[in-house]
């Protein structure tokens, strides 16, 4: 965690930068008019996963050794923002308020940290006292990381949840600006459209998923996320046709996961080859199929990779 910084940023500039020192607690006072950006100086991006907890009026940010994805029951924070839920918070509807936790994704765009549970009541800005929740980069893009008051995050998260799928349970295709889809056996047809879109596997379940079974349902995603906060193990099977079917015109798919996860790259629709990666933290595999170049970036934490 020595490579993590916390930056206080308004809509124009970085106001102040703090280093998170391993073994030391970073404590700062909440301020109005700024977002709180988490930044990894080695990767040049934000930690993907964190845990947030509210204690009285203070916001606690918890990072584990792999920059997040720890257990919500963990209570030892790395960062404390004092008074985040107090006077510095400001009134709902006013821009004279404190901001949200944000980060820079590997697609070069800024996003807020939103609850992994996809429940807007678990958003950082509205946590109940003594409540801890895992958070991840997601939601709608924040243009240039511009200042977002705390109350706007709750509204954006709620909208994202409401537009993710069909409340009536039918199979009509859903097109939305939502960035995260939670996988289920009855996954609705979804075209996520523009933006950085993620298919997330349930943290609490061991899931074996052949993308052939859902590639006709999910369109325009950029990432499949198997990371979890428990001891579950997931297995993902993928071929070049799946990537063509599920991604946008770039034909690039990022896969995040843990050491317990397993991945099979199927040669049946174009042979896979491991090449030198152009993305930090990922192994890179390429294929050519139907005159299209296809790229899969696989989290280096995933070591059980088979080409079949």
C-alpha cells in the first residue's frame, strides 16, 4: 500500500496530496468542494476495490495488501476522513458540500466508487453508522473527475440500479448507461451501450460459466469481474467468437479475478497466443477470427489458465 495516494481534487486541480504509508493511519479532515481520489502511483490507476465503513461522523477507507477486496468485517482502516458525515457534508442539493471517492480506470476515465452489492443504500455517501461495505470503481463516467457532491452519487447509483435490467422479469432487451451487470442464471438480454461496462460474478457463489451460454444476451461489455471478498472459486470458459459477440468494435475484453479462479481459452473459434502485454497487471492473449483481431487481458492474479 506504500504506492497509494489520496488526492483532494476540485473540478480544476489537485488541491492536496497525501501518501498512504504502510502500517500508518492517514487521518484528514473532510472538506467541501473536493472529491477524494485514490491513486496507485505504480499502475497509474485507481485501486479497483476498497472497503468503506462509517463510524459516527467519520469515513474509514480500508485497503488490503492487494489494494482492496478484503473482508467487510475487517475494521483496521488505512484512511480516516474525519467529519465526512458531519458539518462538512453540506446540505443535499447544494454544491457547497463534500465530494465522493473517485478513481481513474484503465480505460482512462474517472468513476466513483459504488457498492459491489449494487444496492444504492450501501453507497459511501449514505452509509449508516457502523456499517461496512465493499466498493468498486463503476457507475457512470465522471467527466475529467469533476467535483461531484455526495448527494449526487446516491442519485446516480439509484438510477444505475433502476436501469440495469427489466423489473417485470420479461426478456425484452434492455439498453442503458449502466456500467455493471450482476450475472445470474436468468440474466436478461442487455446491450450496455457506450461506456466501460462490467459483467460481475456473484461474490458468494462458486460459478462455472461458459460464455457461449450468454454471448447472445450481453452486448458491449469491456470487463468480466470474478474478484470476490470470500473464498469462492470461479471458472470461466471463453472463445474468440464470444469476445466478438460480447464486446464493442475494439474486440477487447478485460478479465479480473483471484488466484482461486480458473480460465479456459478455447481454440475452436481461433487459436489463442500469449503475447507481451501492453497493460500493467494483465497477461495478454490474442486471436484472429473472421478477419478480426481479438484481445483478452487476464488479471495476473489468475494463474490457472489453460488453452484447449
